[in-house]
C-alpha cells in the first residue's frame, strides 16, 4: 500500500476562477498550509477502483463511471467543488496510458493496480465554512489481494455503541470521516482473530457493509 507509480494527475480549483487545467506530473509530496481546510474539517472525499491487465493484453477499469458519479455526489455532500464525472474518467485513462504499460506489463496478465482519485479542501483559513480552494489528484498504487484469506473472511458484528452509517448521515458518501471512527472496532476485531466488522444498524440489526467491503447474502 506504500508503493505508487511514477506519475499523478493534479487539478486545482478556486472559487474565483474555477478549475485550472489538469497537470500530469511526477508522483511526490503535496504542499499544504497547516491551516488548510482538509485536516481540520474533513473536507475530503475519494474513490478506489482497480485497473486490470487482461489476458488479451488490454487494460480494463471496472465501472469507472459509477465511481466518478459517486465522487461527484460525495464532493457535493461536504461542500467541495464538483468535477464532471466524464472528465474524471478521462483523467484516469490519461494517467493509466502513461504508467500502465510499465507497471502492468503485458507479460504479466491477471495483475491489477489501485486507482485513488482524491479531492481535498486546501483553503488556508480556519473557520467552519465551505472552502474556496481545493485540489483534485489521482494516484495509482499497489494493493494486496484481500478477497481470499485462508479459511475465508471472518466477520465480527459491530459493537452496540458504534454505528457506521445512519439515516440522515453521510454513510452513502465516500469521505474520510466515515473511516477514522471505525478503526477502533476493526482493530479490536482483529485482536480477536477476525478480519472485518459486519456493521449492523437499527433495532432489526440490518446489515450495511462488511468493513471496507460490500456485503451480499445469497
């Protein structure tokens, strides 16, 4: 999870001028002021999707339109500027056209990389308000295969005093604030020999998700 490809895409936004032209640049640190909106008020949303090298030699992204649409929705939920889903798809494809051939070579089909588009509020001003400056960036990283742990995925039901998503909340948006508060329960479950939390909601114990995964029953 710590290794990224050679390049990233960035685009900056200001309320006064709108979105600037996106840039393809070497992967590297971001520069933020200590008073930037993101680390203080959780004005941050992101997506995660995989790109696969097919056995026919082609690169494929799974449902990028859905991820781009959800990021559009997430940004609106936390008062960040909206970025057109179709344009976000184009930027992801542009980045993969540069880094894909080297990091997913055709002689190693069946492998995948992880795309992480992220949008953060960057305005340097303390105060609870919608940021007037923001940055979109897209990186590509490695991720471990998490779908087939030995013996299958072991789930621990969520503690009674913790809720992952609730009616009127923001569980439907993919924002960082959804994840930090859930880590305590996940850490405790792993100490007990489980992999993830099966998050339940309401008096009927409705299933909402399993840790960082969707949950289906057949």
